C-alpha cells in the first residue's frame, strides 16, 4: 500500500525557496541597488507613506523575485504575487487591485508581457490609486471609478527595453541588476552550503562560482548537483576535484556555458560563419524560442565577450571561435 508521510518531502523548488535571502542584509552583492533601495524604503517609512513603485530589471536568476519579497518583509507588508502573462484580461487585474490592503506590495513578474488593457488600467492604479471598471458593453457601457488602497508595485522584467514609455515612467525607482562577481557568488555559495549543511571547501566554492555565469540561481543549482556527486561518489565534502568531476558530468564547461549556450555559439560559428545573423534565425537553428535565446543565453554570452549585437545581427567574437577550438577568420571582432 501507499504510505503517506506526515511531513511532505521537500522538492527542489522548496529547496530554492529556503535559499532565498529574507532580508536586505542577507542579500549578497548588488551594493548599489541595495543602497538605493534602502534609501527609498527608509524615506517612505519616515514620511509614513508606501514607497514609490519599483522596477527591477535584469537577466533571470539575479534576485529580482527575492528582492520583491525582501521589500515586503522590510516594510512589514503583505506581498501579492502575479505575472504579466497571467494578466491577460483587465478584469483579473481589477480583482487583484481591489483586494489590496493599504501598504501591500504587489509583485508583477515579467511585467513586459502584460496585455494592453491591463497595462492601461495599471497606469491609473499606479498614479491615482484608482481603477475604472467598465460595466456593460457597447454604447450603454459606463465606467465606474473605484478607489484602491495605496500600495507599492514592484515590477520585474528581463527586458526593460520592451516596456512602453508610459509604464516605465510610472516607476519612481528602477534598479538595474548586474551579473555577480566571482567573490559575490562564493559568498552566495557559502551561505547556501551552511543552510543545506554541505561541507564546502574554499577551492570547491571558487570552482563552482567561476562556472555560474554570474548568476546566484545557477550557483545554487550547481551546488546542489555537486553535492549529489560529493555524497554519492566521494565522502560528501565539496572539494576542487569533486566540483570539477561533477560539473563535467553535467556538461558545464570552464566558463559555465551549458549545452544551449554552446549550441548557440556553435550555430553562429559553424552554420552562419560567425554571423551577422538575426536572432530568430539563430533561435530556429538551435530549436529554441527567440526570447529564450535573447533573454537567457545572450546576456551572459555578451558579457563573457563571446557574442556581439550589431545592427546587422549577432556576431561571434574571436573568443567564441577559440572557445570552440576553432581559428577565427581574419576579420573577426576581437
Ligand atoms: P529572479 O527573480 O531575478 O529570476 P530570484 O530572486 O528568483 O531571481 O533568485 C533565484 C535564486 O537565487 C533565489 O532563490 C536565491 O536563492 C538566489 N539569489 C538571488 N539573488 C541572491 C542574492 N543577492 N543573495 C543570495 N542569494 C540570491
């Protein structure tokens, strides 16, 4: 028969949640953003009003959701969570807004994907704490203004460039999240290892940090994979040789590039002779959505100096050719 455990088994998602920093002081790195945010929160606290709306922009896994939760925690407010794609109908947003309690933090992930009618409703909500609810259809339709409680909107986006001007202008503060340095990632890893009860040696931490593409979520994920290897094939301690051997098994190369990153570079170099090639063509060549290639792979490849965006398309740099063990043509970008 089936034995039901009285304690639900924690899933990998739950593990990710336990690793989330809970307060601003636990949030590693992003010193600039932390300082700016501290001022925004403290200024509002002194004036006794909800802080200005905050936009967090940057690649996935850099801590936008964590920061939204931290903002609510620091304010002692409740966090309501939704996402751009979930707000297809303005009515869904109206329901969410009218349920807000004064001081609540409303988090909208992937806010660049919000549908137009919901976006327009959001303008008024952000500016005047009001929504216009349209009742009826056609010429007889009337709009009823509805007060909503003063709240703080925290929007997160992987592409602030595709936000419309009017939406962007309604945020009082925009934080641009940067990729993390190796030292910061080591700090993230030490913190996570302590929470998970993993013995992490300094050289093991350095190795994982160096292959985490500047991204805490990836650092934490690699730590969990290396921990599996350490427990199954070694004595449990995460040392340099253990980290190297484990990352080899998971196809993470010395730069932290994974299969998809290498597929993108491979297509760019081998199929398109180094480019320039348009993002959609490149995405088709690797069998991925253009948005995945653009928002997930590209930012780090650009930052690692492997790929350049030019007006005519994506171009592989000499470093990309060398990384794939190939000799670049003479005119290749440095
Ligand atoms: P995003 O919303 O930008 O995709 P998340 O906030 O979900 O990123 O972060 C992913 C994971 O990375 C979190 O669960 C957390 O464990 C870790 N993380 C992100 N930023 C930090 C940070 N500054 N300090 C410590 N851990 C972090």
